């Protein structure tokens, strides 16, 4: 009994900090072990998240090998998945940026798998093992053959910012050639985009402009067709192509539309040495009405009358060559 007159309270002995859980609850266990896909630190958890985020298919059909892109909230593009041994090894050979190479557990090795693993190791691309069912979910049942390459979305520049920055550099003498751009109107084939990027790089162009909607983007296929030129040539997005062309003209950039029934023949072009943006439309439809109205000139490429039209990327390549030739002559 304490001297202050208060009754002493006898405390019940129990677990204390640092005891390591000697109480009886420590003997009850933690219940069943969670599944691998429910453990946040496990690679299966990340694969499950990827599969859940995949909401849209792109490229091959429901069970075709190739590339597909998932979409995030409000349709924002997330990672693209290249599936199948041929597609994966070709993408790796092309130097396409990649976040991870997903490999099936106990995959049957062949030359394509060996080369994919070798390139991934040389480029420090993370290798993630996954079960077949996990790869099936991730790729929405595409024929992945045990290999899936995860590619981050392309980071587009803003069309206005790219043009403004390029014009400013030219005026300050930081670049010798007058600004040269190519804008795409209604082109949806990624191979056309890749070939155009390659031509722009070959003839010292400064960028490619693509509309935000109803247009091709920089996919694995476009990157591969560009033969690595996508590293050197920026691709910029315009929320509205017509508005972008109007802004270009305000900066002093001549907007030239390519069309068979043009006002001027390509060899007779007189503004090649000035800042130029060449606009190309899709095969068949050509330039849209509003885009045509926003062009300073409609330029035609003289071709044999038996040929109705040229492929979009070919028309761009010929036009860029002529612009480059005229610039070199001055």
C-alpha cells in the first residue's frame, strides 16, 4: 500500500514494445498467404495492374502477334505492348525505347529469344519473368509466344512551341537552314509516318507535325520504319491542325499543300529557301477542304498521267529533295 493514501493498482502483465509478440495473439498466425498477384512487392502484382489498365487494342487482331496500345484514364495513351518473338526481336534491333521485356517462365529457347535477351541485357532493359496466364491477361490473349516488350508512350512536343523555337534559332544564326517541317493531314498508317520521319531526317528537316485526333502516332511500327530517325527528328502534336497552320503563317512560315491539281509545279517553287511547312494528305482523300484553304500554295508533283497519285511518304520525300536541292543551289 502506497504512503500517499491512494490504493496501489496492480497492472496486468502483457506484451510490451520489444517483446517480439510473446502474447497469445502471436500464436494465432497471420492467416493464409496472399496470392502472388495481390502482393504489392511481387512482379505478378505489377503484371496484374498492367492487364487491368489494358482497355483498348491496337495493331493486330484479337489473337495476332504485333503491337497494341492500352489506354489510361480519359483515353490517354499508356504503354504499348509488342508481342510475338519476331515482332519483339525486330523492335529491339531497331533500338525502340523499352521499359521492360516480359519473358515466360521456362520459355522454350530459340535464336529469336536468345537475341532478344542479349539485346535487352546490353541495353539494360529490365527482364521480368511471368507465367503464361499473366502474359495472356497482359496482352489480352494475343499470341505472345512467351515474349512481350513494354514500350513507353512517345513524348510529343507542342507544334507551336517547336516551330517558334526553331524560327528563333534560325533568326539568331544557331541553325543554318531555314525551318522545314512536314505536317500530316488525315494519315493513319504508322509506316507512312515512319518513312516521312526518315525523309525529314535525310533532308535536314526540323520536325513532323501530327494532329491530335484522327491521325497516326509514333508507335513501335512507325519507330521501326523510321530506321532510328525518330531519335533525331521531333514529332509534335497540334490540337487543331488548321489553327497550327495559321500560327505558322504568322511566324513567317510558308504553308505548302501537296496535291495533284496544284497551283504551282514543284520544280517552279519559289519559296524553297524560306521557312516552309509541307502539308501532305492521305491517299485517296488528299488534303481536307479547310487545310487546303489555309495553305499559301498548293503544289503538285509532275508525274506520268497514267499514275493517279503517289504514296504520301514518297510525295514528301520527292518534295523535300527538291526543297533541299534549291536551298543548296543558293
